[in-house]
């Protein structure tokens, strides 16, 4: 417990960087199952099917794609809307425990996207009808909207479906969300998909902050809000303060953390890493400077909503990458933000070739690395 009036330790930017990388398993790859990793990482952003697989490849020793696919099919991991009302892969028990707490986030998302289209409608009746349709069988979002549109004629079917998605916790059933799967997802209520196989008590916001700090700390309360989409963190932090360590960042902001969480020496070596598109490393803090310079932000976060795959050198984003495939040749195209040393380039190229081996679907495919 902090002593009132005592001077608090200042954490440098590098100290924050190394602490975050350690918890995100990007200082060294770990030996964990896919489910254990998803749980420890507090979920994985999952708008597209392949980035979570690459995210686990970046973090786990010997990870194979079928390990995550099996976890999804066996209902140990689910794909659904959670933090920030965006798609994530979640451990099944966390999905059950956290989704009720995130209800306000989904209601704000509904108002932001569909308020005008739903004005004057009996929302409770639409939700009841949507639940009845989903009880009969899983539906895609389009099917759900079209079916509801037969009863509420003249209403936008996308908004009718959005009303259900934001009020009923819905799982994207496999194969949606598995490697290279791009078809429209069949949706089923979370409780129906998991049945009695998984039990969980709804989480409190206090518990959510502790899990967030374990995966992303040390962090400010604004960081916790950026990650979750929830508000009200000040009261949570005051309740938990006796159980937390409080540091000060270089800018004077309070940084909350778990007392025994890893905080490596700032000079700890950080190996080259290729980080996936939309990776949580870049989406879970209000202030991303611990890994990404503001000068480079626009080259990673594009105007059309893409968060590009990034290259980490010495723990910080130093470039972006993408894979191009043509005529049985797969190439990782690297775009450095600054001049890389020969040693850094060699390390990144090795990671790139390893990534191509991981993503390859055909025998005889040739692999190459090119600097843009």
C-alpha cells in the first residue's frame, strides 16, 4: 500500500514499453495453449479472421493454426462483440463473465449507428422476435434483418439486425473467424452455443481493471477506458488503490499496476517482431506512445479504418508489413519508417520468412522478403 505523501517512482517510456511487451508475450515467445493465451491477453481483436492467428504466432512457441481453430470449434474460445463493441476472440468463460458488464458500450454503439432508423419502434418487441428467430436456428445478420423486416415493413433491415446484435450476446459460429474463412457468420446466442459446458459469474468492473492491468499495464484510467469502452474508472481505481501500485509517467500521469506484475529492466533486449493487423498492442491504450510514435501513427492507422501489420524493433514500431501472393510466390513487403541497421534488417527478414512458412497453404510456394 502506498504511503501518503511518499514520492512515487517515475516510469520512463522504455520502462512502460518493456512492461507492456512482457505481458503481451512479445519479449519472448511463451509455451501456452491457444485458449490460455487468449485468456492471458484479455482477448484478441478479431475483425478479420487471420490476424488473431498471426497474433498468437508472434507470441507463442511452436504455435500451429489448427490449435486456435480447434479451440473455436470446441467452444473454448468464442468470436463475438465485446470490448468497444468490436469483434474479439475471447476465452469462453471470460465472454460469459464480461459481456453483461459491457452492455453500456453496446447500447452506445447502437445509438451511434442506428438511432434515427429505430426511432419510434417497439424495441422490446423487435428483440423478442429476434430471440425467437435465433432460438429456431442460427441466422446471419442479413437473414435476421430480412426476417424482422417482414414484420416491421419499411424499416432498415440492417438496423433491425443491429438492434438484436447490440442487445443479445451473439457468437459467430465456426467456420466464421477461422483461418481464411470469409463467409458471412451464422449467429447464435452465447448461452445456447456454450450450453452448460461453461459457467461464469458476471464480472465486476473492479475485476475487469485487474485483468486489464495484468495484460496491458502499467496504465492510466484513460487507457482502461480506451481498451474497454467503459467509463467510471476513477471510482474503481479508488476502491482498488490499496491493492495496486501507483507510478508516475514521464508526463506526470498516474499509472496503475498490479504489485507483482512483470516490469523488466528498461534495457532488456526486445527482439524483432512482426505484429498482426489490428493487434491489441496498438488498440488498448489512449496513449500509444509506449509502442508507437505519434509521428508514425498515420502510416499505421489508415483513413479507411485499417490498422496495418507493424514491425517492432527495440520494442517500438519501426515499420509496417504486408504479404503479397502471386504466381505461387509469397512475399513479405516491408516498409521501414527509418533506416534499419544490417542486424535489424537480418532479424526482421528471418521473422518474415518464418511468418510466410506459418501462413503458407500450398506445397512448393516460394517465399521472399522485399523492402518497399
